[in-house]
C-alpha cells in the first residue's frame, strides 16, 4: 500500500502556541492509540522530528485514578506497554512507559518533559475522561500541543454533524471515505531518519521511574501493589499489539468465511474478538483493512460507485468481509462521530425525541420483575440466559455480540425506570467490559434505548416503540444451551 503524509483533516492545534525552535526533542504523549503501527499521531510526531532535526521521545503513561481503574484494565494496557517497549527499542526510539504507583504521583511529568520539547503530539479521542485531560494540558503547556486522530478510516472531523441513523452515516461514508483510505506511512522507514536520543532529561527517571520489568512482564505481585481495584481480575487473553495481530490472523483464517452466517450464534462465537484491542488502541482499523485486503486480494480500485447507503456491494469484497466491515467501519465510526459532536453522548437526553417520549410514556408500566444493581451485577435474575451473559461479562470481560443486545434489553425490561436501566448498563459495562468506556460501547448501550434505530410496532408495555427483544425468542432462534451451561453460575435452564 502507498503511504502518504498525515492528512491535515486528522491534526488539531489545540492551543495556538508556537513550535519551540530551541527544544531538544519532539514529545509524543501516547494516551489512546497505544501502538507503533498504523498510528497517525506517532507518524505526525516523526514528521515533526525529522522536519526540526530533533530526536523523538515517546511517553506512555497510565494513571491510577481513572474511573473504573482495576487489575483487568491495567493488565491489558501494561501488556501493550511491554510490546511497545520492545518495538521502540528495536527502532532506536526512546520510550518511557510510566505506571503511576500511587494516586497523584504522575502529576507534573508531562509538563516537565514538555519544558525541554519543541512541541507535544498526542492522540485525539472523543470520550471518557481523555478530552478533559487533553484540554487541561493544552491550557497549561506553553508550547504547541497537537492532537491527531487515528481512530478510524474516516477522520472524525470530516463529518460536520452527528448522524442519527447508521444508514445515513453509511451513505456519507460511501461518498466521502475513498480519499481517506491511504494507509499510514511505514513508520519504521521514517524512524531510520530520526536523530537518536539516548536518555531522558535529568531527574525524570528518579522522580517518575520507568515501569519495572516485573510489572511489564506480568508479575502479579507488582500489580497488586498499585492503588486500583483488585477485585476485578485480568482476563485470560493478553493485551497488546502482538496478541491483537495474532487475533486478527486467527479471525481471517478461521472465522471470517462464516462471519455473516455465524456471528449471531453464541456457540459459534464467530466474531473477530478484536474490540478490546481496538478500544485500547493496540490495533487500528487501517491495519485490519490492510490485512483483510491481502486476504481478499482487494485494492481501493475495487470500490464500486454505489452510494445508496446499503450494507452490501460498496467495498467490492466477499459478503462475509463486507458484513464485517459494516461493523468495524460503519457501526464503530458512527459512535465516534456521535461522541465527537454530542457532549451528552452518555446521557439519557441524548436519545432521539421519539425514543425519549415513548419510554417516558411507559415509565410507570408495571415491570414483570424489578432487580437492583446488586442483583444484576451478581447474575442472580430468574433468567439463566441473561445470567450467563452477565457472568461472561464479569469473568471474560465481554459478552457475545448478539447476547449483549439482549442483555441490555432485559435490563430495560426489569428496571424501575428507563433512566435507572441506563445507569445500570453503564455501570456494569464500564466496570467489567474490556472494550467498555468507548464510543462503540456507548453505541451498543444507547441502541438498546433507541439511538441509531427507528420506532417499532406494535407498541409494547415498558418498551413503547423501542425495539423489543426476549430471551425465549433468542432461545428459539439461536443455539444457546451449551453457552448457558458454560456461563450460567446457577447451572440451570429457567425460562424467561
């Protein structure tokens, strides 16, 4: 694939400050695109370092007090740090992985490193606490801070509004995406032009020491010393770019051909299983498309002139590949689009007017069951299929794609109000899901309540015009008995 400079559509100057010509290096502050390939922010930092004839310094920091900080998420991120450390060492780039040992210990690190820098480049990510953190840094730093968008195939700011329907966003993609499919530069080729940097500025290593090798290598005792929630254990899958790339290879060779037919079957589990790696930035959509293109013997010239918004036909790939691309491009990126343009993306009042009105009209309808957050969290409802899905979330950090929709619909069905149902879904998903706290996971949760959907009939109690789903229908349509046996902590097959 041909490579190009980083598009201006992906770069934002956050504070209008000048480049510091007397600076000693360019600093890349890695906060969400936690990888060394297919990373526009890294490529932009490299471009600037070459232009200014300065070395590149990469800081990847992990604070201890982010919302829902726990062993599960820390371990996944630190696995990625270990992979990045190896990759940057091989490339001859100075990399500083910093894991905060106590709350507040990392305060001042960015400012201190920036004091000797020409400029700072960071990642542009539209939700969770990251936008506020970056805005605060932009105000505090006396040098230029650029944020670079590596989130998806389409630069987020190409779309000037939030889309309310996936169909409309898909049609927009079909009209606008093609010019943005140039693949990121092969960073290893650019790094050969960088000036070397042998050590950190004086005093940095003593006050903010590099993560220990024991922590990077997965030492359980090292993780247990950190001030985070230790009750939520790491999942069995390793984080990081190496595991992400192996997972992509496995998906393409073993499951892609049956993706369209089997992705909704819990016992087939035919999904890509890449959502956590995408969330933490350990792999990017461009790299996924690059490998998929090789597998499909596809090129950009294969794209058709279809601009109707239909799911099939535009890419010019196999039906299974196009079905997967609709998930990883259309549905994933419409979530980023919404989070970018709507600061209330995680609030009930961000729902479409029809959904809010319909849910409120039925807010006082009698519920067949009303469960507390604690009962939902402990997977102790009357429904074994729902319990199995919740137990998978707690143990495995994810729920099978189709059952995740059912999981949310039943929380709406069994909560005292739609607003309470939203709070429960957000709490459980953000607390346990490895791919939670992400635009895509907000898409999934709010889809349960009507976002990106349409009004459905007949109108039902509790749901109103919001799409209805039921466990007994799911049991009839899909193979779930073995799934329930594996994941239901009560080990029984209760009907709904």
